[in-house]
């Protein structure tokens, strides 16, 4: 008989613990949903600034005067060898004054240039000095 009472008391303790956990969860859920002071440090993110056209072009296109080897390789039709030639040309000549000047690089002809024109731009503000790659 003592064992039965002990088992009932253990079971009662487990039930009370479960009810307590459920009540605490409901209380926290209610506080999270309906109490504006529960999370006072949380504020909505400010709306990010929309880039203007010039910033969009600079982030979408590649400037062959400042592009890294990996950025050049990512362009269509440019492999490792051609990327190295472009970098060597800009180091020797101080960069490109125009997109058409890329045809002076061995391996880039009019056809290849026509494929690349949609992905390249020349930043007029970039200094034409020997970059360090």
C-alpha cells in the first residue's frame, strides 16, 4: 500500500511539473506577443539606402583597371591565361583608357570585345597608375 501511495505522489509531482511548464510557456508566449515592453531593445532595421544608377553600374560591372584576377576570370570567355594577360598589359601600360583598348591584349579581338562590352566599364575617376596585384 505504501508503494502505491509513493507512486501516486511521484505521478502527481510529474503532472504538476508538466502543468507548471505549460503555464510558464503560455505566460512567456503572451508576453512576447502582447507586451511591447518585453523586448525593449529590439527596433526595426532602418530601410537600406537604394543605390543610385552610378553605384548600381559600379557594383554590377567590372572595371578592367581595378579588377582582380578572380573577377576577370568570372567574365564570360576570360580564362586564367587571358586574365593574366590583361593584368600584365595594365601593369605595363598603366591601365586602359577605354574598353576598346582591350583589343591590344593578345587574345582579345573584336568578337571577344563585343561579348565583354556588356560586362565592363571604365571608371573615369580611377587613376591610371600601375596597380599592385
